[in-house]
């Protein structure tokens, strides 16, 4: 059973990064969303495969992928990747630094 705090935290961790995309502009969202979706899908696959292969250990094991790990994949990863691609466009050194 998920606590109310956990649900609020998951909702917040998804909502805040997506709201930041309001400041990036429609053209940039269209331009970088494909790469952002690719990065998000790659991270989801990485979490699932890494858990299966036991690449890392948790002190308190996550009980559910949807409840514990998926909000981090669809929340911060996708909008942040769009922001990083926009901010570093045309400058490889800046991209590597970010």
C-alpha cells in the first residue's frame, strides 16, 4: 500500500520538471523531444535490466517499479534531457560538461 506522502512526492517529481518545459518554447520542444523520449526509454530499460542483473543493491528494496522507479524516469529524465540538448546545441564541449 502506498502512503499519501509517497503519492504526493511521485506526483511532484513528475510535475515540476514538466512545468519547466513551458519556458523552453514550442520549437525547441518539437526539435528535441525525440531525443528526450529516446533517453527516457533507454533509462527505463536500463533500470529494468540492471535490476534483473543485480547491478546495484538497495538497502530498502523497491517493491514496485511503477511506484518507486518509473516516476524518476518520466519525471526528471525526459524534460532535463530536452533542456540539456537545447542549452548545449552546437557546442560539444558544453554538452560533455553538462
